[in-house]
C-alpha cells in the first residue's frame, strides 16, 4: 500500500483524481494510489477545491488541514491530511467498501 504514508502531524496520500464525474467520492484504493472521482472540472483549480472539500468533509477536518503538496495540474496528486492518522484513513476506506 504505497498510497498512504505517515507524517509527523497526520498522513500523506497519493491520489488519482478523475474530474467531471457524476458525483464526488472516494472510489477505492489501488496499490499505488487512492482513486477519487470529482464532480468539478479541472479548470481554474475547481477540481483541487473539490478534492479539498471532499477530504475535509470525509475525514472531519477543516479545509485548511488538507493541503495539495504536489500535482496541482495533474490527475496524480500528493495530499497531506493534518490531524488524521493513517489508521483512521484505512478504517474509513474499509468502512466504505463493506456492504451495508
């Protein structure tokens, strides 16, 4: 699982974003990245804003705790989540993939 790395104040995720989706959601994890669909288009930073909003809501942190470290204009991004432990991310992704 190379897409999740611990950091002193949280964790860093490697994300593959697909813009212009029907809705914004975390789709699942591949060995190299976390797959995310974003409703916003990749124009004027709207997809990046949508990614920040999605992670902020999903992991219950303020928007300023979500930072795009690399990949501003790429589908592949490195995103830092401050105040979120790697175990919390794994637990959340696991809950999502479990049938209700």
